[in-house]
């Protein structure tokens, strides 16, 4: 058991070192938007969900399968999945492969997921059944960024709009949102 645990811990440590080495933005890797979203999702998971999980475990007597602890674990799992998807998109942006089918599908998937979460939270949070923009705004804006990037990459791949990287390698495709 100890050898297996040490092997898993070593693999996680090597993975974290590789991620840390790829995070700096340079002229060769202009994926700053995806990098920023990745960092915010990881930091949000660590600083908000981990203390909440510890609190919920203390209140439930250490039972991991209590309702409050399992909801926190589910939230952490969703943010881990989102972080992984963002890391894949960051890598695709660094390689200038955002017009690939995987990157297009991931952009659209993240955008639609975020819009769905925003709409559901907005519908569930208003007084008297009205739509609460305050509860939904961050998810809707997050989703729009990724839907836009996915749509622009798809249209560029289909030849509907011109891929500007051929004529100007430093230019972003039209309508591409960059932070």
C-alpha cells in the first residue's frame, strides 16, 4: 500500500511541476485567457471548497457521505473537471490548434454548461419566481466567452470567416475575446 501511495503522490507531484512550468505566458504561448481561467478555477476550488468540506465534515461527525459533505465533494469534482478542460484548451491555444475539433467541442461544451448553470441559478434565485441576474451574471458571461471562441473557431475551420493567422500570425481571429 505504501509503495502504491508513494507512486501516486510522485505522479501528482510530477504533474503539478509540469503544469507550473507551462503556466507562464510568453510570446510563443499567448494563451493568457485560458491560463487565467484555469488558475481562477483551481484557486477557487482550493480556497472556497476545501475549507467548506472540512467544516461540513466536522459538523457531520466525519461522515463523508452526509448531504452537506457530498454536495461539497460534488462541487469540487465539477471544478476539477473544469480545470482539466481549461488546461487542455490552454495547451491547444499554445499550439495554435483552437480550430481542431477537440478544442471546438470543449469550448462549446464549457460555454453551454456555464450558460445552463447560469440560467438555472438565475431562475431559482429571484423573488416570486423572477429571473435573478445577480446570481446568473458571472456564469452567463463566462459561458459567452467560451461559446464565442468555439463559434469563431468553428466558422474559421468551415471557411465562413477568414483565418487571420495565415496573413498575420500575431492577430487574433475576428470576434475572438482575449483578456
